[in-house]
C-alpha cells in the first residue's frame, strides 16, 4: 500500500522537530518520492549517517509501504 507524502513528513518531523522538510511525489503513484531535509541533527555526520537517521525515523516503512525515497539532507546554515 502506498504511503502519503504527509505521513512521511510527519514521521521525519517527529524524529527531527527542527527539520525543514520538502517531499515530492516523483511518479504520482505514492510510491516514489524525493525528500529534502534540513536539520541540525545532521551536524557532524557524513551523508550516509544522515540518511541512516532518516531511514530510522521512517520506522521500517522503507522498502515496505515506501518503495523509493531519494534523499537530500543538509545542516542549516546557522549551525
């Protein structure tokens, strides 16, 4: 079953309350998304570690309800 963009955003914001999140449905099928996430929680972490934090926030839904998620993570400029 596809996952709604707002559900993805909710899970991410629960894990990273300061996050700026932009979700885009790439195929219009609720199954392929791109997400841009900016959070201070990513400070001092490499890109792989940042993406692992996001996958953890999705609570096992990656590969199940959520088939594909292209991630772009960053730290706020003021951090």
